[in-house]
C-alpha cells in the first residue's frame, strides 16, 4: 500500500510540474538614430563649403532603425544655417540633398518615392512602414553671397535626424 | 584577429546611437494632486554627446510646460537614465509627444554635426 501511495504521489508531482510552466513575452517598438559617418566640409574655393567628396568633403551618413513596422516616421534635414561661424558680411545660401543610400530590406525600396519634403525642401520625411534599417546620406553646400571669400575661422552646421512615433 | 575585427565592427556599429523608450508612454497618477507623470528611459550610445534636452509638445510641436529632474540631462556614454516627466492634468490632455534632443558641443573642425531627436507619442 505504501509503495502504491509513493508511486501515485511521484506521478502527480510530475504532472503538476508540467502544468505550471508558462512562457510570456512582449514586443516593444523602439527607434535608434545612429551617426555612422560624421561628415565634414571641404573648401574647393574661397566662397564654398561642401560635403562633396570631390571637394575633399565627407557626406555624413545616418542609420535609422525601427524595430516595429508603422511605429515611427524619420525626419532628416540638411543644414540651412551655420550653428557657429565667424561674423559674415553677406548671406549664405545653403543647398543639399537627403537620400536613402541603402536599406536592410528590399521591402523598403518604396520609401524614397513615398517620402515627403517640407521646410523649403530641406527636410525629408520617411514613413517607416517596415521593421529594419535605412541608411540616409545628408549632402550640403554653403555658398557665401556675392561669391565673397569666407573669413577664416570655424564653421559648424548641423544636420538633423529625428524619429517621431506615429 | 577575427575577434578584434568583430569587436571593431561592433564598436563602429553602436558608437553613435540614441534611443528612448517607451514609444507609446502613458500618463499616470502622481503623488501630487492634479499632476500626471510619465516614466521614460533614455539610453546614450553616442560617444560624441553627453547632454540631452527633454521636451513635451502638443500635436503641432508647440512646447508645453513640464517639470522633470532636469530639462537637460547629463547621460554619459553607454549609460541608461530613467526620468519622470510631470505635467498638470490640464496639459496632459493636449500633450502629444515627449522628445529627447541631443545637445551638441562646438566642434574644433569645420564639421557639419548630426543632431538626433527621438519623440515618443501619447496615444
């Protein structure tokens, strides 16, 4: 009788151990903005500063990763003014382009066509409708008005990359 | 050799990132009457940035008044900081976004720097 009771309790113990096992998990969206390549200006002539490699500049590249589809939109803009510079006598004309250099999935091939432009063309909005990564380049050029030479000194311009939850 | 190459790739891949969670926060009741609180986390993987400014905005990105420990947080490289954002109950209705914006220091070179901004949205 004792043996039967011990055997029964062991079997019940094993059964109850299996019955209480559960696995839970949550999926949380997040967006990451990464500066893959820090850009810098080249100075091909006295009145131009440009990130173009042909003029000894470096185009910055930003990596934007969204882990969940349709959770974020990415806004990237090229600079439209210097954040710091020597005193300038003339106005400065900024031009630039924001473009997707590559993407982690072929599903994202429609991002460029679906993107919208605001802020007089300086800011481009990409709707991150798929989970994954896009690599965005931000080229910019600054020309001193009247083709006057830029005074010597330090020039800093800031490109902006934003991830806004939708 | 392989190990050093992999380590280099990992360091390059995560050296300059900025992320904030949760994506969709919610206002909670705080210990202060008529004041709501949202709890956020900010992780700094940008080696070139140590300071992040916090802001609360309405649907048109108009800034709204809020209180936090600091409006500009010092977050050392590879550090995660949890912070609370307090707004009045009236402002919590119109608040749409909490954003963190990297604060850049002047560079010594003629570099166009990259500013990053991440906004979470109340739904």
